[in-house]
C-alpha cells in the first residue's frame, strides 16, 4: 500500500530517504515547465538527501557493479580534464564543466531505481 509523505507524517510512519528522493524527483519532473529554478532546487535537495542519508555509501554496489558506471564517471570528469589545457578558464569551458551536477542527479536517482533484471534478446 502506497501512502503519500504527508499522510505518513500524520500517521507517524517512518519516512525513508528513498521515498523522499522519489518525491523530490517527481516535483523536479513536474516543475520543469515552470523554468530551470524548480528542477535545479529539487536536484540540489535530492543530492543533499542522497549524500547525507547515507544512500551514496549504502548503494555503492549499484555504481560499481553496473556496466554504465564507468562511462558516466568518465563523462563527469572529462569537462574538468578539458579545463587543464584550455587558456579560457572563465569562458564556455567553465560553464560546460559546471553542468556536472546533472550527472550527480543521475547517480542519486539510480540509488532509488528498482533492481530490474534485463534479458538480452539476440
């Protein structure tokens, strides 16, 4: 039985970090038509919940055992490596490297994704 966060608060149920992360990402998704501020605020909130609740440490097996982890980590680090050889540190390169937080949001949402077994159809 699924209940909302407000109902859980009223009934004194235990609210998990996974539930809070889910609802923050739902608000970010439905707040996207309002502009860039609501999804960014919700993303930062989700990243804070993800780190300080310990999900980043408890779910580390998700990040290191899956095949998608290495390319994502590479894409997170690549813009910062690119800043090492550029002369224009305050231009477009720094703006692009500053967008790394989107990858952090992806890592946070992967912590609450269900463990679904996929079958290969060849």
